[in-house]
C-alpha cells in the first residue's frame, strides 16, 4: 500500500495527466486537491484523446474511485459538460465524488476575472479568465458559496441574492458592466445542483476510510510548483497551492497519510502566460520544440513558451515538495537536436546563483548558465526499457537526475500509455533515497 502525491515540478503542463493515468491503474482512489477549470490534463488511450479539466484522470479506470477535493473550486457548468462528454464516450462517471465543502465558481467570478485582467494592461499576469482567482478570493473573504450550499435551495437563494447585490455594485461601479439577475442565476444553478447531488459527499471522511482500509490513494495536483501561490514565481502564479503540502489541506488528510511524492517534469521547460523565464528560447530551436511537442494549452489553446531544462527550478521543486523521484516526460521531443543545453545555475548581477530568488525582479534579471550535452539524433518513441535508449539519451537522463538530486522513476516518450519506460512503480516499488554522488540515477535504493 502507498499513498502518493503527483505534482508538477515546473510551471505546469508537464504531462501530469498521463503519469496520473498510468499510476491510477494501481490506485483505488484518485483525489484532485486544488485548482479549477484553469487546469487541463490530456490523456491518450489507444486512439482516443481525453481532455479533462476538473475530473481526475483516474476516471478512465472503472474500478477507481475519483474525488474532487475541498481544495478545488468547481464550475458546475463546466463539470457537467465534462460528465456529458465522458458519458458520450461510454465512460462511467458513477465513481466520481465531489467534496461538499469545495467552493463554487459563479458567473460574477468569471466577469470580475476577465475585467480585472483587462484593466491590468501591461501588468497582466496571464490568468485564464475562468474566475478561479475571484472564487478563491471569496473563499478567503468568507463570502464564498460551497457545493453543500447549492444543495439547500432556500439557504442558497438567500445567500445568492445577498451576494449578487454586493457583486453588482462592483460590476456596475468599478467595471461598468451590466448587473446580474439573481433569479436567473438561481434558476440556472439549482439545475446544476440537481445534476450533481448524487456525486456530493464528505470527501475527507471517504479518503480517511480508504486510508484506514490500506487502500492505494493517488493525490493529483494541477498546475505546477512554480505556479504555487506561496512558493511560485509570484505574482505570476495561480490562486491555490499545487505543491505537495497542498494535497493535505485540499483533501482533508493529515501529513502522516502520505507515503511518497513524485514530481513530473518535461525533458525541457515550458511556461504559459506572463512572467520571467530564464531558459526561454526565442529562436528556431524553441519553435521546433513547440511544434514537435505540440505545446499548446489544453485549457486555453495558448502557445506555450519553450526553453531548455532548468535545473535551478527543478532543484527548488525537489526541496519544496520533498520529492522522492521524478517522472521525465517528452524526452522524444528532443530526438532531432544536435545538442541539448541544461541550465545548471543562474548569473544574477554578476554572481553565480544556484538557488531560486524569491523576488520577481531579481528572478527577471537571472541569466542561465548552461552545460551542453550531445544530442542522440535518433527516435526514442519505440523505446520501452532503459537499455533501448541511445547512450546519449541515457546520459542526458543521468545528468538531470544528478543535477536535481532526485532519481528518475518514469520516462515518457509519447502521449500514449504504452510509450513509457517504468524504471520503478512509485506505488508498489521500494521507497528510494535521494540520489547519492556517483550512484546511478536509476538504481533502486532500498
């Protein structure tokens, strides 16, 4: 038995959906613990592609229970759209459960998010404009509406009317927008409540019971470490805590429940939206990586900014999350390159810097210090064991493991489930110690 957290070790979009889907086959319960429809996971099974935003990737396994935890913010309309799409594909959603204490994204959240981002002008932070930040703001302000509130029509009506009266002042006076009709919103959301009622549960209790029964639990994060509200590259961050510590708060479990943490990182680095990006490639190589890697957002469709692997942010992710091991994705995207660079440190104001600066201004002045490795110039997409990899590809993975001080447990070489090298099963395999000097990156440490 093992309870495992899967987190993004970069700026999101690392391929967590595929890794979670792979590990879900060994999990009894998969829990999504933060974020909202601003996140997206793409999972490819055989010839079908599934794009999920709120529903955990484990939904594709009929016997796996899936929970949307209290730390998420739920847009009921978008969630029901996902449910309908899965039903059309004959994917059962009977095993999906929603935390009754998760907060609800309302129409005024989306309007305020869109208007605020437009008002920022050159100071915009790259929000998806899906209402996520304002939903979390209301949660912190203690004026939010939760799933459990939707289930009581009279109480919901009373709360909604008061809230919309307040929000309409903001919409009209601050943003010069049309006010919302409380009765129309009430009618719309009561329909959502009826549809979601059978999925609503005390998720913390359900997770606790599963842990007591020694079941395998997989905690699925959205976005990535560098987008964490507290530990990311603030202010260019999301509104929740994608780091491993957020899994406990966003699921309602104690830290002693967690057995290990796996971080997912691309073999290069990408970022969506605004903010500093030291290893960004604004050249032909960056364009090639973008095109070969199909680097366009699942949620927004925006082109992702591409750059070399950044060892500084990766070491930071290992430290902040307490990573036991890494899953490296999209190694195959680098197959055609003559040489590959890796950022091993920064130069900040003339001084070598091996740790991530806390301030955005300092980070924006960081220049990457690279080491260059040879490319392997041959396809890896059909490799299924480490022995199948070209020596230069294996050397590259060894270099990343030693640089980050985290062993590599999984190597992904394409979008499909079978395009994967499993070095160690993070759920059933032995827990690893951190990589020691002169130790193989792939050696299992008992």
